[in-house]
C-alpha cells in the first residue's frame, strides 16, 4: 500500500507517531493508501524548520520570490493532468472537474506572481516640516493552512502562494481523506526553486490541528472546512493570540424570479447542485421559485437531472462521481429518506444507486426534493451531497426574507431578466458572494472569496486583496531629516502637532 508522508524542510519526512489514517478510492471503496498522522512533537519539529526558513525567506527580495513563483506557475501548468489524477483517485470527482479545480488554484499563483505591485507601500512627503510618512506591509512569520477534503488542491492554493509571496513560511495541514495532491504541490514548489522549509506539509487529524493552534511559533491560521470546526478553530486560535480566518459551511440559495429564462435557470441549477456530487461549498442546495413557475421549473430540473451519468471519475463519460466516504454517503441518504416525513415531495430519490462492477464505491444518485419546509433537516443542514431542495415563495420579498433567515451566508444567486430586481438583490441579500444569472459566483483570484454569518469567522476573506492583508501586517514610518542649515528643533513637551 502507498504511504503518504510529511513534506518538511524540502524533503519527505516519514511519520514518527506510528499513527496512520486510511485513504480510500471512493469509486471502488478500497483503501489504497495510508497517510501519516503527526503527533504534537512532529508538529513542533515542522514549526522549528519553518521558523528557521523564515529568517532568510522573510528577508528575500521580491525579485527572488517572483522568480520562483513564475517557475512554479509553469510547472503546475505542465502537471495539471497529474494533479487532477491524484484528486480523482482520492476524492472521486470526475477528471474534468478536477482539472477545473487545478485551474482555479493556478489563478492564485498567477496573482502571487504579481506580488511586486500588490506589496507597494505608500509614501506621503512633507506631512509636516521636513517630515515624510511611509506605510509598508511586512510578513507575519510562520503561518498555517488547514484545508478540507473537497478541494484538495485548490483550497491549499488559495492560501500558500500568497502567504509565501508575502514573505511568510507556511505549514499546510491538508485533509487526511485525500492527502496526495498536497505533497505533489509542495514537491513542485521545491522543483521551482522554493527554498527548503518555506512550504511544509504536515499530515494529521485533530491532534496535529490542536498542536498547531496552540503552538507559540505560529502567527496566523487560515482554515477552510465545516462550520462547527471553523468556529472551534477561530475561537481557539484567537484565544492563543493568532490572526485567524476560518471559512465554514454553506447552504447556497438560487432565487428564480418569474421572468427568468427557465431553461437557463434549470441548466444552472442542475450544474451547480450536482457538480462534484454536491460536495462544493458553493454548490446550490436550495432553489427558491418565486410566483407560479415552481412546477414548470421542477419539471425542467428533473428532466435534466435524470440524464446525468454517474460513474468513476477516471471514466471520461462520467459526469458525476461518488461521495468521499461510505459513512458520508449514508448520512446524505438519510436526509432523502427522512424528507417525505418532514413534508417534502420526493421528485427524484437517488438512494440505493450503485455502479455495476464497482458496487463497493460510495455511490448515490441525484435527489430532488420539492416543497421543502424551512424547518426540515434537509433544508436546515448542509447536506454536502447531490440533493437539491426546492422551496416556493409568493413574492421577491418573501424569497429574500427566506434566504436572509438562513444562518449561512456564503454564496447566493438570482436568475431574472429584470435588472432592477437584480440590483436590489445585490444590495439586500445577506451573503458574501452574489451571482446574477451565475449560479456559482466564485470570485476570480484578484477579488477575494468569503461568506458572511456562519460561513466565515474572522475579518478577512481569502485570497485577493484581503489575502494579502491577512498575510501581512502594516507598519507606518515617520521620518524627519532636518536641514543641517536650520539647526535643532529644540525641546517641546507638547504632543507632536503637524505644522
Ligand atoms: P472538516 O471541517 O471536517 O475538516 C476540515 C479540516 O479540519 C481538515 O483538515 C480536518 O482534518 C480538520 N478537522 C476535522 N475535524 C477536526 C477537529 N475536531 N478538530 C480539529 N481539526 C479538525 O471539513 P471537510 O468535511 O473536510 O470539508 C467539507 C466542509 O468544508 C463543508 O462544510 C464545506 O462547506 C466546507 N468548505 C467551505 C469552503 C468555503 O470556502 N467556505 C470551501 C470548501 C469547503
């Protein structure tokens, strides 16, 4: 069996704790790999390596950093297929979707290649008599990224390229469910010339995470994962004096107004609800049909959903792959099985689905639940599977109130031909990312990504300008160079005034 070990100080470091976690191919249900799970001592050793590397990397020139980042971009580009294959083998998503994930991660590497312009400071001359003021941003030190299973390459790439471009050194703690892509990303960074110790990968579970959160050598923590863990990370790391951004779970709504192009809306709903088997934090999991369009829209979604081909991610004809684990598949199925008892109409029931020849895979079919009640489990919880809930609202106002009552506020979308309604929606909706006729409004790399309410704990969104601010701290320098001809300023006990 393959073993995934840590990547520390520019080389593979074998796990020393004696603890390993199983990694399963979701399409076959077979354990293919074991991943080392770090102890607190191993975490400490990695922090020491990253601290040592920071001494020189934190002082390195922007030219030296961007040289590495441009080389890294080229290597990632050449290895898109290899990274995507690793993702499919451990996550299960179809190859084309895995390639999309790599492409969206590459966007942040490209942003980091332009760090020279992003880190330019500000200078005001002559703010007072011969006094100049400059604002600069400096790196934090050793920073940590803790990432979820659903984007094993993209989410780490939301973090470390900008963090190291800003001069920090980085410890990545990937999901233990699909750990291989992280090592590949780190190996390629070394090949691109990133000095040893600048980017480290420590695998592990709660033990490793808690050791990182408590470690005095860590300056900041970026987290992406479920809401309960995001809340724990934010509380614990903040209490330990660290800067934290913790992105959590979601329940993303799509509001469809009566004037919308219903075919386009149905296409978008099916793509956004069932893509990656619904295991996306920006998946649409609730459609709110406004007015009398509900029955027609549900029928159009049903027609399309029934045609989706489910199969192994490495089969080019598959459109949707399996779920990450059998336990998660069973949990997703329980929401569909309980839906009718809680008042929903089950239009499509994907439970019990299997793929011939791969019966042990973590399969589930597509489910569509109509007239879902807002107090039902299927609506209230983030199911994180291929289950789409449809709700009905009489008016635009009722639809917006329904969406704003959700504790989550990650992404949301409106489908309409009415520009005035779309404009109102942008201003009135309580979510961090809004799509207008765009179902999954994941911002491009140079605009930051982040939700509101229980979808993000902390002040900074991730990547873009917010990312650069998160991974740096400001310093303001006030300088006076007196003209020797003018002599001394003289003693003045008053508070400095500008004149
Ligand atoms: P998760 O919260 O279970 O795990 C995320 C990370 O936290 C992993 O590295 C895991 O090892 C670690 N972890 C898990 N339990 C822990 C504990 N008790 N203590 C300390 N660390 C722990 O999330 P997941 O199941 O891997 O990913 C799916 C979730 O992530 C979904 O809720 C999804 O919405 C969310 N997500 C959010 C975004 C976003 O941008 N908001 C993006 C992707 C995924």
